[in-house]
C-alpha cells in the first residue's frame, strides 16, 4: 500500500498528534444541560457535575474516546490518500482505432465504453493508446481515469489506414524480446475493430492475449473507398505523359458515375478505359500531361477530394555531346524521347574533357583502361543504396571486358586476364559519373549489351537529379529508399534521419528543394485471413480507490456518532 | 467538463446534500446553532469527498524517459560508465519530474532499491530490439500533450533500420531526443550479403559478402545446413535433374551432393581485412528449391571464436531460392541422340525439351532458349520460323544455331527469316560448270554451194565456233568430191587459225558427203571431251549412202550430228533424217538474216560444300563473363566447322586462326540474343573438345547468356516491416498481364495469394505474418502459372544481428538530436545535463480534492468537539 498525499513518517506522526488532541478535548468538561429529574438521588452526581471553575475532568468514557479517535483516524487516513499495492502483475493496453476507415462506432461511444472499462480496472499497469496517424497515449499507467476524457477531446479519426494489426505485431515482438525475468503478461484490448489476421494471432506469445471491447452502436462504412491511385510512364512512349490508374470500391451497388479528375483545379476531360474486377471499378487514364501538377480525384458527387497525387514534371533534357564520340552512343541518345541533343545551354554534357563549368557531366575518360563506372554522389550511405538499386538492376556488373591490358594493336599482353566491369560509388560535393571511353570500344561488350541504352537514360537523368516519381504514395506507409526530410501540412519538419520517410496521414509533404508529395488514403490491400477476436471478459479486480470506502465509512461512523450524541447516549 | 473547472467523478452522490437539513430535526431538534452549523459543514464535506471532486489543470510536470543501451555492441567501459552516471543524471533533472527508464539488455540492470524508486517505471527489453522499438516505447510513456524528453545513451547500432516513423513522431509532438554517444566494439563482422542476379540450379552462383574489421585475417566458408535440398513448388514433380557426373565445373571445390550436415559449399582464400571488403563466394547448386546456408568467417588460425551463435558477428544464416533450370527447346536434325548428349553435357542447369519431326512444337513463351542443332531449314515449318523471329525480337527469347553439314548455309538457311537474326553471314559458294565440247564442222564446198551459200555456211560455222571456250575443240572438214580437214581438230583457243581455214574455203567440185562424215567420226572418236558434235552444212545435194547406220553408230558413241540446210527455199527431208539418226537437230539457214544459233552445250552451276573438315586451329577472345574466369590460352583444334562470315556489331568469341572465320559469335537482336556455333556441339566437329574439361561449363555459360533474361517478366521485391509482409511486382514488358503468387505453407503446399494493381504495371501483395516465420513464395505470370520463380523471405529479415551491423549504417545520433530539437553530448558532459523538455501543447494533470475535503472535515470535527465541551455561562441547577 502507498500513500499519495503524505509520506509515511508524516502520516505516522499525525496519529499521536490526533490522539493527544482528542485526549485533550475529551478531558474538557461537558457542558451542563438543564434536565428535569424525578428523584434527588442524583444530587451527588449533580454536585459533582456542578462543580464550579473546573475546565477539565478526569478521563472518562474511554469507549467514546476510542470511537472518536477511530473517526479521526479514518479522516486522517483519507487525507493521506492510501492506495493498494502498486506493482501490477500484468500490463493492459487498450488500443483505440484512430483510423478514418472501418470505424465501427463513433468516437463518443468508444469513449463511454472505455471509461466504463477503466472503472473496472486498477489504474496501475493499464494504458489507453489512440492508434491514429501516430500512437497517442491518452492515459498512462497510474494516471487517473478522469484525464481520459480531457485528452480524448478534439480527437477525430484520421486519414490514415488502420495500424492495429501492425501495432499488435510490434507489441508481440516486443513481448518476445523482453527478458523473462522482467516480463509481465500483456493483455491487449482493442476498441474499434473486431478481427485481426489469423496468422498473427496464432503466433502470439503465450503470455499475451488480445480481446475486443464491444462498442455500440455501429456506423456504416465509407460510401466510396479509394483502393488504388498510381501512375506510370505512358505506355504510348510519350516522354512527357503518364498513365494513371484509379480503382474505387463503392459500398452501395448503385449506378455509379465515373470519378472526376481535376488537374491543378481544372477538370480533366480524358475518357478512361473502365472495367470491373471483383467488385472494384478500375479506371485507366492514359497520356495525362506530366507537368508537375496536382491531380485530385472526386467521386460520388462529393466536393472533398477522395485522393490526390502529384504528377511528375517530365521535361525533355537538353544534352550536349562532344564531337567524335562513337555513333552507337549518338544513336541511343537520339532514340530516347526524353532527351534532345543541343549545341549550347545543355542540362547535361557528355564528353572526354573534364571542364564542367557547373553543368552536370558524364565524363568519358580517354586515358583510363580500368573498367570501372565511378559514381560520385552527395547523399551519403542512403544515397549509395538508392544508387545501387537504380543502376544495379541494369546489370552493369555483367558487362564483359575482353581484356583491359591490350596494347595499341589490340593484342593482349602476356599474363593479362580479362576482368568484369565494376561499379564504384564514392561521396562528393557534386554528382558526377566517370567511365573509360574504352568501354564503348571493341574490347568490351557494353555496346552490344541490353544495358547500353538503359544506362545512358538512367545516368543522364541521375546527373540532373531527375527522379523517378514514386508510382504510389499512400498514407500510413513509408517511402522506400527515400530518406529526405519533408515538411507536413502543419508546417512541422519531419526528418527520418537516414531511414525511409514515413507518411503519417493523407496530405501534402514538401521537401526543402520544393518538391511536393501528395499522399492519399488508400486501401491497405491486406488479404490475410482474419479471425474474430474474442470479446473482453473482465477478471474484475475493481478499482483500487480506498479513499471512497474510507470516506463512506467515516460518514457512516459520524452519522452513528451524531445519533448517539443527540440521544444523550454519548457525551 | 472543461479544464480548470472542478468536476465530480460521482456527481450522483451530491444528492445526499439534500438530506443535510434532517440533521436539525433528527433524532432530536437541534437548538445549538453553532453546533448545527459545524455538524452540517462536516457532513457536507464528507458528501463532497464521496462525490469525488477533481480538477483537471495544466501541469508543469515533466516526463523524462531515459534509454540505456547495454547491448553487446557497446564497449564494456562505456556500458559501465553510462550505468554509473544514471544517478547523476537523475539528480540533474528537475525535481518532481516523472522519470522512466528503458534498458536494452539481456539481463536486468543492477540498481539499488533507492535508485529504482526514483523511477516511476523501469523496463528491460532485449538488446536485440531495434532502436525504433525502444523509441516508440519511450514515446508511449509520455502522455499526449505532456512536456517531456527522451534521452538515448547508445552507440547507434540498431538491429532494425526503420526508426524514421518513431523519430518523426517525436518531432511532431515536440519532444526532443537527447543523445549520448557510446563507443561500439570494433570486432570483425559480416555486415551484408548481396546476391546479384538469379541463382539457378546447375549454374554458378556468386554471393558477395561484406566483411568489416579493423584489421583481421579472415577466411569465409559457406555451409549447407540441409542434408539435401528441399524440392519445392511442384508437388509430385521433379524440379530438376541431378547430374551424377563430375564435370569440373566447380573449379575443384566440393559442390555438395551427398548428405552432410556441415558440408562446405564454398570457401574463400584467407584475406586481410582492413576496413571493409567485399568477398565473392561461388558455388553451384545441384537442385532447385529453397536452400538453407550458413556463412562463417573464421579468423586467422581457423578460430571460430565468436562464431558459435547466430548473434555473433562472424556467423550468419541465409535462406536463398534456387530457380529451376533454363528451359531449352532442342530442335535437332542430322545427329542421332543429340539431345541426350547435349543434356548430359549441360547438366542440371538446363531442362531440355525435344520435339521430333511431326510433333507439335511447344509454345515459345514457355521456353527460355531455342537451340537449332544441325537441322535444315526445310525441317522447320515456315510459320514456326516467323514465330521464332517474333519471339526473339519482341519477347526476348534466346536463340542458338549450331551444327555442321546440315546447318547454316548447307542447311539452306540463307534465305530464311531466321538468317537475318544471326550474327554471321551464311557463306555458300556455287560452282558454275561449262562442260567441254568437241565440234567437227563438215562444210559442203561443192560447186552447188557457190555464191551466197558458202558464205552462209561460213557464217553459221563462225556462230557455232564463237560459243566454244578454250577448253573446247573444233575442226573443219570440207567435202567437195573428196574429204579434207581444212582445219584439224584443235583447241577453240586457236581462233585465228580456224578463221583462216574457214576463210580459205571455196565452193567447187562434187558432193561426196559420206566419207567426210566418216572422217569426222574417226577424228572425234578419240577426243576426250564431255560432248561431241558434228555439224553438217550443205545445200543437201548430196549422194545417198548408208548414212543411217553410220549416224546411229555415231550417236551410240556419244557423237551427235546436226544438219544445216544452207540456202533459201526448199526443205530437205534427207537432212532432217540425218539429224534424227544422229540425235541432233536440223537447222535452216535460208539467208543471212535467219542464221540459226546452234546449241552445242548447256552450262550449269552447283553448290560447293561449306563444311570445312579439320583439324582447325582456333583463336579465342571475349571476357570472363563468357569464359567464367581467365580465358584459356588455347583450345583443342576442331574437327570441322561451317564457313561463315562475321556481321558487323557481333561479338566473336572463337574464330579460326587461319582465315578468321567465326566459330562462336553472339549479339543482341531486338530484346533477345542470338548465338551461333558453326560446329556440332556434340557431334563429330567438336569431338576434340571432349578432352577439354571445361567444355560443358563453357557451353552452359554461353547458352545461359543467350537465354531469356528472365523467365517471369516481372521484377519482384519482397520485404518485411514487422508483421507486415509485402511483395511488389513491377512489369518489365508491356502486355504481360498480372503476376500470380503462392505462399508455401508448413507442409509445402501452395496457398494462393493475390496481387492488387496499384499503378499501371505495378502490383502489390500484402499480408500479415509473424516475424518469426521464414516465408517461401512461388511467383509467376498469371497467363503461365506453371512457369514459376521462387522467392524467399527469411524470418526477421527486417532485422540484423547487432554484432553484424555496419557501423556506417547506424543511427546518426547527432542528426537525430538535431532533427528533434535535442542535444547531442558525450559521456563526460552527462553529469550536469538537465535534459531540457519540449512539447507540452496540452499538459494535463488531475488534482483530487477529496483528501483535502477529508482534512477539512477532520478539523471541523475537532472544532465541533471543542464547541460541545467549551464551558458555557453558569446555569442555575
């Protein structure tokens, strides 16, 4: 047991002080009262009682003293606010669904249900966590349940998919990773969802359980659900165009009008191809202009956008090529619809000279014989990973060198061995690519390889920092391979510090260089077989508030005391 | 209820206040006003206390969460120092702050009871937990809206990398993350394994292992953890073919094959690692399926100290997927048993399908490579050839043409649609044949031939002689009552002499033909030419005689006799009969404008054989990608090859030394690759290569490089994020439809999952599974579900053992502090650090007034007792 309001020494000190005070008060003479008597046999007592100028009397009526002392101690204990033993034997986490979709109840109903639940649970070892765009602890272990409502105010379901399954998975992992010596059983109570993936539930640690809290009434699902919103380079091959995929699921089987698109506020007039797959409407819009504009999707006559995506800005790069380079290279560059060969003011240059004048440069080193692609990048280790992924899929290391040690006549030097081409990445202040000019020659099969045109397409765009826009940007997910810091719609700068950026909710996110991402709330598309959670069965330990019972006991004792005093049975 | 207002937890109990007036009447009417008021106040306070008066107010209480990393990656010294500094840190923090401690350790931290009481909460999590996990836990310990701070004392090496969400959450709340850098141990460690490309049965697989050490000599070894590979994906069907033949393809190293728990599959040389090194390990899987491997780094001396447990830096478990063999469609021709020989030579890396003539050819979409081996063009239907061209050009199918006498030019492929795809020109020489002829011209120079007739006869003769070549022979016999060789039989090259003889002829004399014919017969009989002709030019006024007998005899001896009626007008039946008997032709030269062309022979042409028998010395070129390493200096001489010429742009790997004819050439054609081998790969032409131990591997490598880049036209990526598993498929070509996916359950039975289209050509399959389970998948193109690719996702694949984390890939503590508004400091400055807090947008606390009500009630009780006992005015008794 512990005392919240007083320290133990102070509490103990108070007891004898109280006892002494009461003793002193008890020694005071009782006030006279006029009473009619039927006999004079009480004269002796009357004289005793009528003794004048005596403040105290001898100690009498010990039971009365004890009774009053008991009441006083009750009140004193109440003031010290005792609590029962505070070391919990288990942890209980109440996880409240904070996602906008699939809400089984209104937030008010959920709050009422949780408050009822809390009244049945001891405050130690239980927490209430709101699982929205991020986890919010609305009630920490040991906190008074009255704080819940105040913190719950102004919480609305957020434009993020449900994370409950992922959170349960994480908690299960944490439970497994907690050493046995310090581990407590963990009980999860979910509010706002009825099912979880079966595979997840079947592998929970033995000392962990998951139940659901029934909440009534139920609200209906969203009328239209955005299942998918994604884009890809136009299948027509046009460089500055993209194709857009839109998939919608409507809750009600009504004649659906096609969705409406707006590009930078103006309606899009393109007619999509449409088909229905498994109850989901699939729309494909082709050849939309890729000019860096925000595209919004409206459906069902709603004025609020169902989702949005920022189309990439795919401009044609101006490339300047030095004279005298192999014709195969020129052919590849001319065949790329995203490149235009120019004589001046290029965006990027290809050549054998090292003068760059600030223009991004792909340097074909005429002197180097070492078959290495050297990339200089500026984004540290995460940039290296992104670079390896971008170019690694091209299979650059599959290019063959016949023999690097060839003399001027093309004959191999004795003792030489052929090697394969390598990729070398290093950090620097500016992006650059260096490769030996000889790689385009007869000693290597680079020109004959499938990689050849793809490499130059990727390399030139990488040099000019033209990024492949993510095809899909979904709230509640991370942007794979993108560690950039971004500012959210509330103006908060979020930096993942080298990890992948996490999109907590639908909305716009802006990078320091001005690049914007629009995240939409999309269906999580989790097809895991789900199991219904068992409803909560409380093993009610009841509230640990002793204060209430002490107060009640004191009240009853004082009522009894009053009756005894007023009827003269107690002085 | 609003904040700062007093509220009641049990407001219904306030109804008891209505009972207070009863005090004045029950059990007896109360006359003492003072006592009554005090007693009313007393009960009122108790009722208020019962109703639970509370006030939610803004609180200045701070929440401090300390995270202490005591994992094995931190040096012993820093672990101890950071634990010792805890007390000072606590003392420096603001008094009254709410403190929690999270310890990353496998054993509880040793603390005194007093120190433990200073924390409201102490949690211990395993040292293998990621920093993201503990940051999330720390954030959870700080109630919403409260002021707080998190202080992390760690080396930054996190077993999981996805700390972004946790840090972003702290930033969004305004909670600073203060960091204290601890030193990590610098033991040698394996930090990563990269597997470039696809691992396929029977083909050499390369693992690139990253190792890191300050300075250590290490040898890497790769072990198989399974006694034999598990065959997966096609229940009841053999996934690959085992090759019991030792083929030397493993470069002398053991490739496994026999059941052994700890069989070494590959081993590196001992290397000196200073910093970071990338070490390749090669091995050749013998069967398709899912392979469990163990990678160990042994320090110098063979010690594996520290390599016993998976958590050490020197040991790592791997799960890899070994794909099915390359599907090769073998179309053979001349060579009996060619496919069996080829299959034996190539080994388990190729699954050969052979089609006999007349059988339907399988769909090319189910094949990776087509091999036309010594098969003629006529044996391959034209529609199939067109389909083949389309499949190579637009679908990336690989094509290899090989062979000898029935392939390439000799096989008649020159004009076929396939020929344009080949990296070589098909040379086929033709020989024009002009057989030799001997001609004896018999000219009637009798008197009747005078005038124009003799001139006509000479012209016809000149025309006939003009067609002759120097290897032909010609002679002129004139008859004018007797016979006479005006020009004896001689080479037609002696044109001047013959013309002179012709010019000298003059009409005059009688007409006796028969002896002239006999003379011509005798002259031609012994001449050695292919054809022999006698041409009789006369005006037909000749004598009769046994011409039929003579001419028939001449024709039996191969001498044809033709006749020319010289002069205008009449028909000569006699000359017609002579031509019939002599099996020649009858001509009429009526005037100079109607001179006949006498046909004496028909030139023809025939193909010269393009197959060159050996021995043929070879010259090699090409890089290690073709040769699997350093190129051999030389190869055994070939026993035969088909002559061809290199096309510009193709890559020649083997050519003849003497004339530079390509023997092995290859190039990209459209999306596919085409390779030619101008000899029989398993036939007489390459018999000498049997002595080359690397022949099978080399041929396999060439065919593998020629084959389709990928069997399933999608690029798959699988990843885990905690319990969430997702697999993304990106279409690599247009019009390939959807991908399909199956997950193998514990009994290896495929369970179908679904891909959802998320963008054009992009598909996602997502489901939830426990992190402690390894996951195996089969992936395919929905149109061809039987052509599957394997994929494996190891358990806890989103985590890395702490002792194998690359120090450069840890959490940048300074940057994390900067991003969240915290401070980054060293251990030395920790003692006086106060851990400033942030956030507190709405810090709430609850004040319970019930105890105060009870205290007030106690005072009122004492006062009421005093009131009752105070002396009053004396009263008369």
